[in-house]
C-alpha cells in the first residue's frame, strides 16, 4: 500500500531568499483573501446578509444540510483558479503576474478545502489572513517536486528564482518526494516539509488488540484497555502551566513597549520563544503517546471531534462534559481542542503506516451509558471520575467506562448491516 509521510527540516536561507519567501507568502495571502472576498460576496447575495460579522455568525450556526446547499453555490478550487487568471489582468493586481502561480493556486485550494471542512461541521467558516499574523500564514507549497525541486548536496533546490536553499539534514528523506511546503514559525525560523510517497508493507497480521480512547481534560487520554502507559491512562503534559508565570512576565513587559518599536519586536520574539517551548513539550508528549498506543494496538477507536459539539459542551448542555465548564474556562480552550484534533490525526496516520485500523464514532452519550448493561442516565456519573450504574450497580472509573463504550460502538457498527 502506498501512503504519504512528511519530512520536516529547518532551512537556512540567505537574506535574499528570505525576502523572496516573504514576497511569495504575501502574494499567496492576497490571493487567499481576494478569493475569500469573492466567495463571501456570493454568500451575501444568497443569504441576504450584508454585514460580514452577522454573515459569519449565520454561517457557523447553520445545520449541515443548509451548509451543503450553500457550498454548492460556491466556485470550487478549479473555478477559482480561472478567476485568478482574470485578476492578474487587473491594474491593482498586476504584480501577481510575477508570483509563482502554483503557490497562488494552492492557496485557493486551501480555501476551498477549508470551506469543505466547514461544510462537514469540522471547523468554522474560513477567515481572512492578516499580515499581522505573518507566522501563521506565511506558507507556500511547491507542487510537482520531481519536476521543479531537488535535494542536492545539503541544499534543497526550489523554483521561482529561489535556487538552492541550505537546510539542516536531520533525517533522510524516504520514498518519492511529491511536494514541499515552506513555512515560517513565530520565532522567525523557516522550515520545509517534504511530503513523500512511501510504500507501506501491509502485514498479514497486525500485532496488538483493540482499544477505545476517551479524551479528556484531567486525564488527556484513557484507553479502554490497560495495555499502555499507567493502566491505559495518559495524563498529558501541562507545559502551559509550567511556563505560565514566565510567559505572563514577558507578556507584561511586551505590553509596556511601544508597539512596533525595535524593543517591542525583540520582546515579541522572546514571548514567541516561550510559546514555542510550550508547544514543543506538548508535541513531544503527543508523539510519544500516539506512537506507544499505535504500536500496541491493531485497532484504535476515538470519538469523532465535532466543532458544534465542542462549543456546546463549553456551555454545559451537551452530554455531561458540561461539568467541566469551570476547568475549560481556566485553560486555553483552543489549545485544548487543537490538541485533541492533533492526537486523532497522529493516531490515524500512524495506524495507516502500520496497516492497522483507525475509526471514529459518534460521541453522543458515551459517558452516560453503562458499558455493562447499556442503561443510559445522566445520574450514572456521580462525580467527574466515578461511574455508578443506576440499574445494574456496575461501578467503574468514568473515563474507562466511556472508552469501553467508544470501542463497543464501533464494533456494533461493524456488525450492523450497511445501509444501501
Ligand atoms: Zn449498568
């Protein structure tokens, strides 16, 4: 079986290459924003809502059916690409002609992809990319690696006048490079991620059993089995709490500097470096945990992550995650959500690499149902950590009970005849 694997390296570009990166990223951002504006204008007509803020509110509250109906009215990436040709002829966009077209078309594909994810309820409707948030949006993709790029003697050859860019060869590229993405992080460092097609040998038998995973706050991941970590419990890292005081101190200093001044920029970098430290610790934990779980199991089942569900649960009217409102408010919720999404993403691809199974199930009521007798009640969960069934008296750790339900739900769906 063929699958994709990414290899990431730190780049060491020259000043003129950096300038070119910035210019390319800027062009990409303009095209992304122009395309979004174009789409929003269509949506304004379709919905009759002309105020942008109100429109976004409306779009993000729409039920799935209406999202599908709306997205059918929007141009797809291919049609957007055609408009791009037209825009390049306009006076105020003439400079786009100098830009690397593949990269611009990629930005339109990104937008189209994000809109599709919104349609599936996975995220909110795409928003404009601000220059201010340069680090988040300075990416450019080089497609058709074999034709335009190459790895040559400690350098990566890139198209569009970039030429040979020095990189830190921290690991060897495996398989066939298909495309590459250059990105800037908040610390001002450029990286390249090379996506390669690798041949994965599908084993006849995948080692390990099945497990369901419940993701939470107090305990990051609880497995239905005791097969990993501390009896199947991964507590997670709280690197944000460790650095909280230091971060607050440096942020306070930043707020006292003159916006945009040299000192402000210096301080901003300091803050970015702490953020990066926090993120790296979390990343390290996530990779270690997902590797351990995927190594030890042939099938992994998680709850499907739904944007709608998440926002509801914060208010506390969905399932009993509502009990966590206080804890949720105290933590940076977006980091939390991102963390759960990232864990699922890693589990999914790590299982694919090894030829195992990964599945997601509907998360509804998994924490209220008794895994022993199937009795469903809110009162089953007496505290955050303990589950006592009101019907059969079964007692268990609440997260463990939920993890078993998650696994069982998937197993049941395998048994059920598929709808035609
Ligand atoms: Zn029961």
